[in-house]
């Protein structure tokens, strides 16, 4: 099976350097990880397990935690606000930027979380396929709602009832907040400094706010679609 590969190179000002290649199966978009012979204790499923985890009694290790092992080891000891140069190489393009360590780690962490084997976050994989490194809050709102509404189009084509109210998106982000809280506790038990934990917190700021601000956030993007509203068109 062919792979889609996205590589993050992270260079901190203190000389710390990390290179992470995220390999995704082209069909399922599931993360391919090298076999881990001795996974850290904090990756055990029951270590700060998420509430109502669907893998309880079915797996020994948390797939999301396993996906973050390498990044956690790199980020431990790096100050969250230290400047970090980021180079992201994708099949289509290469992106360069300099941001805080927690923002750099958060961007890569979001990609790993979306593609890990956890069934609770599989709905994020379309965003991973069209990954936008270091996305702003407005870009993330646009991408998340666009992804969800396109999913409703495919649901309707398959004979299911589409959710145009975005209620399902609110529900998914509420669940994602619970998962992020549990993951932050896992990482807190494993790290020396705060970069990995703060990266999860940064991800969670959006996940926590999204259920309560879907309408307001989406309304802020309405000006972009003036051409659709002014013509009064209903059919292509």
C-alpha cells in the first residue's frame, strides 16, 4: 500500500533538533508507526484513560499515546515559549516558519492525533489528508466546518439524513475536549518541562470553544460567500 508522508523538522534555538516523518496509509489515512518493543508506562490504556474509552478491555496501549511517544521525548526539556524554526515537507509543498515551541509541537501533535488508531478521532482524518501546518483559528474553523458539511453531502448521497445544523460537529468537539484533558494528564505524568502539555492545551483551546461558538465563528466567515448569497442561486 502506498504511503502519504509529511515531515516536520523542528529546530529550537538551544540546538535541539528533531525530524518526524508522519507516514499515512493512502486509503485509510491511518498512521503507520514502527513497532515499539517496550512502550513507556504512560502509554498504557488505563493510565489516565479517557472516560468511556471504546478500547477499554480491547487494547493494552492507548494508540494516541503511542503516536506521541517520539514527539514527547523530543519536547521534554524544551521551554514552551522558546522560538523554534519549523520546516514542513508535504508531497505538494514545503512550509517554513518560526514560532513558539508549543505552537510547533501543537501543529505536529494535531496531525498525529487525527491519524492515530483511536476510533474517537477518526472523523478528523479528512483534515489530516489536507493538512495545513500552523493553521490559524480562522483557518481551522473554515476547514473543520467545510469538512463536516462535505461529509453531510456524502451522507445524503448514501441515503442518510444530513446534519446541516452542525450539531454533530459540536458534539464531536465536546468529546475531543474530554480526550485532550485526559491526554494532557498523561503527558503531565511523563514530562519534565511543559512544551508537550502546553501543546495539548493549545489544541484544546479550540476544541473547548468550538461547541459553544460554532454559530458565531461560522457567521464571521459569511462575508466570504457574498457572491453565493447575492445571486440567489439555488442550483448549479
